[in-house]
C-alpha cells in the first residue's frame, strides 16, 4: 500500500473516536462540581484531546480543569483528597492520580484536573505535580485554541501514535507544540512529507535525553 494512503487511512480510523461530546453530561458534572464549593472556584474549563480532536484512544476521556481561586490557602494534596471523597458519591471506578480525579459517569470517562489560578494573570494556572513536587505554569485556553486554529490535528494524531509505539516519555502538550512549531512554515501538502519534517526536526534539535525534560520545549512555546 502507498505510504500516504496508509497514513490517511490511519488518521481516519482515529478521527472516528473524536465524535461530538455529550454536552448534557458534561454540564451535569459541572453542576455537581459547582454544588460542592462554588465560591472557591472559577469557571470550569473543558480541554484535552477530545476538544482538540486529537484523541487516539478507543474510549476518549473528557478533561475538565477545576480552577481553584488564587486566594485559596489549602495545600494541593488536601484539595485533591476533598474532591476524591466527594466524587466517590457520583462516579464509578473513582481514583486519583497526581493532581487528577479519574472516574466514569454515565458511560463517559472523566479526568478532573485541579489547578490554582495564578494571581494577576488571564487564565494562567499553576499545576502542582504531586509526584515530582514541582510546579508548572500553563494556560489551557491558549494552548487548546492554538491547536484547534492551526488545524494540524492529523499530524498530531500520527505523532502521538508514533510516541506510543516507541513508548517515549514526551508529554502531549509539548509534542503538539513541536508539531505546530515545525508546520507553521511548512509548505508541503503531502502528509508523509510533513511527518518526515517533524521527525527530522526532533532528530536534529532534541536528544533522547530531552524527551524527559521540558526547558527546550518551553522555549519553543515562547517562540510560537
């Protein structure tokens, strides 16, 4: 089979999992969260591969960012435990991982990410990586909009499949930023050629050591 045709068919296969989200169920979860501590959180943000149309899983997750107000003095692990205890009343298979609550509600898999809004910024949030005891500052609104508007979803899907195939420790957010960085000025229309361009960039610019670190990718983000 022609490699270009194969890649297109592969993308089409995974695009089918990026169906329209069930807004009614998502709104139910939002109401459940707001009924818990409405005065302590900002508007809830929907993000992740299901919104960006870059999902590669058979059972896609809906990701929600619960934006904790910047004046909240509670410790991240305390907030995580409170929300975990609360969601055990509603969801199935409820678990917690790092700074997230994971559960199934009415047949939909949810990831609830808890992050504190950074003071004096527009929707920037501080993520507390409880496993590494490290803080990361990011803006999900800007990043999601960036991915959606650049329309490189096909290439992102293929690069995520490549990452999974080779079991690389390369966070999705930064993989997406690399794709955008490379393809913004790429004039090639052929999908295979575009993927080769991305892989060539990774080969030249990033060593294997950099796959597990973030500084160079943060620099890429700042230059987009």
